[in-house]
């Protein structure tokens, strides 16, 4: 009788824990598409801001870099929502994915802020060039983390790619 109670207790505990992990994963799966959209839109607006600067259209560049910063900040909120949940996930690939996208995002936010500073100082060529170089450096770092994240997804299609 005592063994049956222990076995039932353990089964109930296992079911309860797996339910929590499942709901955590469901929560993460609901946030990931929003995160990806914010990252994609941030990249797009950043590129449009660069195009605006390259064509000497500082008004377009100002608007687009502002939107890029907004998109990346929204992605940062999405990551915060995920990080409150993902500590309970038992898969290091998911945790690595979130860590990589966090590093990528920080680099892209810094690149956007430097690009915004470049737009604001476009009349001073020396300062403008420093901000542009710094923005390029941050964006290269962002692409490095983006490539690592994409490789992780490609190497684990059963975890990240829905059929």
C-alpha cells in the first residue's frame, strides 16, 4: 500500500512538472513569431535608413532608424518575456537560441543608435564617419550572432522548424 502511494505521488509530480514545462514551451512558442517579426522589421528599417543616408535623404534616414530602434526595442521586450519563462525549459538549444538572439539584438540596437547619431551629425563629416564606422562594426557583430543562431536552427530542425 505504501509503495502504491509513493508511485502515485511520483506520477502526479511528474505529470505536474511536465505540464509546467509544456505550458512554458507553449508560451515561448507564442512569443517567438512576434520576436522574429520585430527583428525582421528592425533589420528592414535599419537598411532603409542606410539607403536614405547613402542617397543623402536624412529625413527618410531619421524616420527609418527611429523605426528600427522601435522594432529592436520591441524585440527586447519579447526576449524579456521569454527569459522569464525559459529558465524552466530543459533544452540547452532553446536557451542557447535565446542567448544568441539577445546578443544579436544588443549589437543591432547599438548599431541603430550609432546610425541615429550619424544622421543627427551628418553636417560634421569627421563625427559622422565615426558613428557610421561604429554602426557598421556593431552590425557585423549582430550578423555574427545571427549566423550562429541560424546554424543552431538548421542543425536542430526537429526543435525549431514546424512542419
